[in-house]
């Protein structure tokens, strides 16, 4: 009696099916940052009123988290706050010291930080706030969710690296830049996704056959 | 009277991982130089381009370079893309992307003579189509990937372009600057070698 135990019902029928079932690969290090650096000078498209509306929303969203950060800098609401504390216990606690001593009801405008690392912390926090407002899972679709999940995973990898002890300053700067860039990408992605949804389009590219 | 030979099942049409419909609105933004649109296009085609480059060249760092160069060419020339005109009778954007990616990957392969190896074929007129059932090990992604990686790069490229991307022998010949006979012979010998490797693996694990 022939041994049929090796015959799996899930076995590919031919080579095309076997190759097609192989998982897709991605680079070990994200290549976008390198590509973006080599892009010729970009001009941003501002032709669409809807994009202007999105930009206005995002600008508003940047201001709100900034104010919140000034008033309640210890609130551990965002991922960035956690990460900052783990790598920079001293800088994480500094922003509220001055404003608490001022004792005024109207918050004084704070000078912009000059330390590049501090600037990156601030940008990261702002973008986290924007992202929270821009993200809307109600308009999520398959491919878009996958792209967003990839970016989230990328962010998680950066955060994991930021939690490593004894990071050099240069390494911290590189990681925080990567974090800000990734967050910027996510914000742009979510904004566009919403824009497309409003216009009856979506990110899901329908797979088509090559005959 | 002998029974008629069983006809092989119709082969599965290749289903390219590049086959993604890109919204015209996104392409319009990219043509306008919108950086965010570029990045979204990158995210969509990152895996297909990298996977193709990895299958052809067999090296992850090289594949990353191919990915970068491909994307920069796409962004630099996106204004030239006039394929899909909205009526469905033009070339899709993904086909254009794939063409650039394949050219980039094969160009690197030709440049690096150390890896641009192929299975030696004495008689390029003998082509045996392989319609036999696949070894069960072909269903194991890790084993199949290892076997593919063990093939000479040029041979592997022919197999991948033919089976995974659905190119014809004539198209492969043009892409690789060789003849259709070369493509057919590499496919036949490469498939045979791949099958042998998978069967050996199967026996080792039995």
C-alpha cells in the first residue's frame, strides 16, 4: 500500500504556487531614511484644500500637546515620556521646574530648547499628540493597517533601542531622529488615509492576476 | 490499446507580489513632488522590491542597495510614467516599478561576476518541462528558501522571474541580455536541481 502520509493537502501544486507562498522579506534596517536623504529638494503639494484642512488640524494638534506638556509634564501618557525617562532621567523632569516657580496664572512662553536632543524630545512629543488625533481605526483597511502596523513595529524597535543603557549621545541623537522621522511618517500616513477615506478611496491595492 | 497519458493540471498563473493598484490620487501627489506620497509608495513596494532583489542577488545588503536605487529612480522619473490612463488599457504603475527593480537587480548581478553564475548546459536545445508533483518539502518555506539560495544566482533569477513573476522566456531573455534558449535551459536544469535538493532534504528528515 502506498505511503500517502507525506502528501499534504496544503502542498503547492506547482513551482509558481510554491514560490508565491514564500514570505516576503524586508530589509533588516529601514531604508527610507537613506532614500529620503538622497531625494532631490522636495516641494510639498499644497494644491488641495482638503490637505490644507488636514494641515490646519495637525497644526492645532501640535499646539495642544505642547500646552499640555507645559502644564503637566509629568503625565506619563505617551510612549515618548516613558522613553525619555528611561534614557534621560534628568531631562525628563526639567520642564516644569521653571513654570512651577513662576506662580503665574498665564503660562509664560518658554524659550525653544537649543539642545538638539531636547528639540527632538519636544518634536517627538508633539508628533505623538498629533498622531493620537489623526489616527482613526474606523477607516482602517487591510493594506493600510499593515503599513501602519509596520510603522508601529518600527517605532517599537527604536524605543527598545532607546531603553538600552549607556547609549552614547550620538547614538541617542540618531535614534531620536529616527523616532521623529517615523512618527512624522505615521502622521502623514494617517492624515492621507483619512483624506482618501473622505473621498471614497482607500489604500487597499486590490491584487490582480498576471496572466 | 493504451490509456491516454494524464494531462498535467493547468499551471498556476504567476501572481506577482508587485501587483498592487495604486490610487491615482497618490500618484498625482507623488508627481507633484509630495514627499509623504513618496514615502507611502515606498512602504507599499518596499517588500516586493526587496524580496525580488534578494531572490536574484542572494545578499541582503545588496538587496537593500537595489531597493534604494530602485526607489530613487522611480521617484526621479515618476513624471515620465504615463502607463495607466484610467481606462484600464495602459501599463499599471506596479508593472513599471517591477521593471525598474528587475533591471536594477540584474544589472548588479552582471556587475558582480563572482555571483553571476549559472548551471553549465552543454545542449541548450533540450528543454524538459517539469510538470511532476512537487516534493512535499517544497511546502516548507524555510527549506525551499535554503534550496533556492543554494542555486547559482543567474539560474535562480531565471526560476524566480519565470515562476514567481510570470515573465515569459522571451522577456527573460531580453531582461538578461541572453537568448530565450538560455532561459529555457536554465529553467529546466535549475528546476531539476531544486527538485533534487528538496528530495534530499526530505530523505534526511525522514
